[in-house]
C-alpha cells in the first residue's frame, strides 16, 4: 500500500496534537485540582456538581442571614438590658420616695431625677441599628417609634415583625414592636389593680394583692365601701364588697382590721390605716399601661405632694401602685429578653447545622470534581513520554526519502 507524504505528515501531526492535548489537560487538572474542567469531561459529574454548588450557595446565603439576624437581635437584647437596668434605678428612687422624713423639696429633687430617667428610657426605646433603622418600630423601621406629646408618649410604629430566613424551614423575627415592649404592660399585679377613690379622706392604703384562685376570677369591677360608726364612745369600722358590674353585694358589714386580708372572687388584698366613713376603694381588671405613663404619674405625685393626712395617704397609695407597675414592667422586659435570647439560640443552632451541611456539601463536591493527584501525575509522565516518542518517530519518518532506499 502506498502512503503519500501528506498522509504521513497529517497522521504525525494529529498524533502529536492528541498527545499535547492530553498533556495539557492533565497539567490543567493538576494545577486546578479539578478532574472535571468542562461538562464534556464528565457530563453526569458536572451536572451533579452544579446542583451541589447551588446548594452550597443557598446555604452560604442562609449563613449570611443568620449573622445579620444575630447582629440585629443582639442590638435588641442590649437595649432591653439597658432598659431593665434603668428601671431598677427608677425602682430604687421610688422606694426612697417612701421615706416619711422627706420634705416636699426632697421629693421635687427625686422628681427631677426620675425625669432624667424618663428621657433616657425614651432614648432607649428609640434606639436604632446605627444605620437609621429603629429597633422598636415594627415594619416602620425608618420611623422614630416614640415621640413626646402634650398627652404623653405616643407610639408611631406598628406591630409588625421583621422576618429573616435562617434556613429552609425557619424564619426568625429580628425585632420587637415597641408597643409590645413599652406599652402593653399590665398594671397593678397583672390580674387586677386596686386604687383608692380620689375623694377619700381617711388614711387607708390599699395593697395590690394577689390572685388566690384563678378559676374564680370574673373580670368584673368591684368596690370596697367603708362605714365608720360610733356608739357609746365605741368606734366600729366595717366594709362591704360590691360587684359593680353586676350590682351584687358579695360581703356585707365585714369587721375591718388594719392589714387583714380581704378576699373575694379569687382575689385577695388588704388595706392598712384608718379609712374614714364613706371611703371607697376600687378593684378592677388590669389593663395595659405604658412604662412612660407609670413613671410620669409618679413624677406628678412627687411634684404635687400636698400636705396633711389625706395628701400623704394619696401619695402612699400612688407609691404602692407605682412599685407594683414597675415590677410588672421589669417582668415584661425580662420576658421579652427571654424571647430574644431564645431566638438567638435558635439561630446559633441553625448556624451549627449550616456549617455541618457545608462540610458535607464540600465532601460530595470533592468526590465529584477533585483530581486523583497520584493518577494524574502518572498520566502526565506517561503522556510526556508518549509525546516525545511521537515527535521522534515523526522526525524519523519525515526524514526518509526514496533516495535513502536506492543508495
């Protein structure tokens, strides 16, 4: 069979090019560490690797979200901690105001101190993330949540919760609406609030009491009405308990002793001092009252303490109610801090799971893509040897001519 010179050259060049291609591909695999450089190298592995890489990208985004959520909730947690510390200071100030030796000037000084605390608490309630996004505005993160008005502090935010996707199955709220934190605080003891009538003239001071039987609570309004009579020089004080919602008298002409428990419809309270004839005390279901209103009410009581037994009694009643309201507020803040802490822990668990998942994804990706370095190095040496042989054989064949055979 005759083989043309062109054919010899074409076949030789083709073999050399094939070997160079294999050598180059092996060099690229070793330098990149990847066995699949193009989908054509291994279509199935390339497709699977693409799916795994997409899963890694999604998981990385979740991790970014987790960090952002943790940062935001940490700011909320710090604000709640500052507010709680401030309320503890306010509570101490209120307790000190109960010192009977204080003059009206002393009370005015305490009022100034509480006014400063009030403004500082308002500043905490208007905390932002450093980028102009308020922590307690709900969805209205660009709106300052609390503003001082002639009628007190108003809330301009909403009740929305901003959610961040932290994994495929969980969305975490990264804020607390300000109305929930600073406004929706139950007054009194959280179940009911006990107060004296403004027209009382005696020295009776009512405590906020407790719930002794939750199943007996009715949610009705009540009055404790006092009657004081004097017969033959003997003064007798009795009280009636009336359910004013149903106009039903529950207790009639009960003998009164200062500090003794007064129990009705699952509630128990006590009154100390000497109520006057006709004095009344109300017991009503607890309602939401903002912490700003609680502090403001006591500031007013300090600024207008009055004088005499009636004024002192009114002040003592306001002080007792304020301490109870502050206790409710601190409990509420602690509860909200617990909610935030639970969310941070949940995110931490998601972060740990995401880290583990990324390791698994990387292992699968490595199995699909990574080159076997030992095999690739052996192949490289083999291709180099083969290429050298092809080049040498081509040179030998290409150098032959008819005259070599005729000589």
